[in-house]
C-alpha cells in the first residue's frame, strides 16, 4: 500500500507540473498551442486582397505572426450579424477580428498591462483603424480586463488553424492592477519621461502658428505647439503629452478625438 500511495503522489505531481507548463512559464512565455485534429477549412474568398477606405489589405498565411499593438472591442451593435466567415457574431463567445490572418484561425492574446491571456477564434475582418491590430468580442475584452477602458495594448500571436467550431479558451487570469491613465486635459503629477521613449498625440498640423496655438489652448495644459519642416515648408503641429506608454496615450487620443479632432494620431518620440 505504501508503494502504491507513493506512486499516486508522484503521478499527481507530474500531472500538476504538466498543467502548469501548459499555461507558460511567465507572462510573455509562449503557451502550448491547443491540438486541433479536425481544422476548419479556410473560408473561400477571405484570403483575397481587399480595399477599405483606400487602403489595400493582403491576407496571408502567417505562421510566425507575433505583434504588439492596440486592441479594441465590439459588442451589442454587431451581435447576431454575419462575420466574414459566415458565422454569426456572438459577443459572448471568445472571438476576434483581424485584418490579414487566415479565417478561421486561432490567436493567443495577452493584455500587456495585467498578464491575462486568452485563445481566440478569429472569424472576422477588422479593425480598420490604423492604431489597432485586433478587435475583440465583448467576452474576450472582459477576460482580458479591457472591457471598461475600451482599448489597451496587447500581444497577438498566431496559434494555428481553428477547429470547425469554438476554440476560444481563457488561459490565464493574472490579477495585476493596470495603471490608471491620467486625464489628458489636466496637469497630473507624472514621472519624468525621456522624449525618445514617450508617446504623444498629434491633434493636427497647421501652416499658421496662431491657429495652432488657439487649438493648443483649447486642449489644455498638456498641449503644446511644435515647429516642424515639411518639404521646406514651415508647419506647426499641436501635440498633447507626453504619455509614458502606448495604452495611456491611446486613451488620451480617444479623448482628443471626442473633442472634435477626428484625425488625431498616436506618435512616439518628441
């Protein structure tokens, strides 16, 4: 009996270690990819080049896709509508939209602010916003801790072909508290940030300095006017910042857009 008991304890220990290994060794370590024995075929037509708002996108197999960028989410306004694969969008399922990855496929998404990770089924195209690399379902945003803030910096890794149905899995629920982004129109106490490492919001560029200064005055204490040269012409751009990370800067950009500057850009460096 004692040998049997020792054997059971050893087996239990190894199974526990295997389960931990499947979740990765750290917040940025690759996760063990799910085994898909019967992958869904790539939906015909979704791999053709397409054009949105004057920009061309060229879907392709990307087995080494690994990118850091901003994520957003979409929910009730799209719920029940057909996705690019023909599946119905379910805001409570763990799914996502991507501009160029195969459809359907699986990706691993990590919230860079808190370490939470999920595997998502990519079954739609988008988001067609320059600063964003993936659109999440409501459930995916909730699992990643992005539901309230709306956008956040994530890491997206291609996992592989998706099964015929489902495939979304919550893999890790780290509970680190994400930093609170300061208001873009007040002067909060912020750490000193190197200009080469900082993020800024460009509200606009103007040929007249007085016009640029009026815009900066409207946007508050964190706005300033920078002199730049473009093809020999003097331009005056209005920037808001600096912000220490892309997540805080994107939230500030959304606030600038809400003030009427729809072409506001996220830029790095001073």
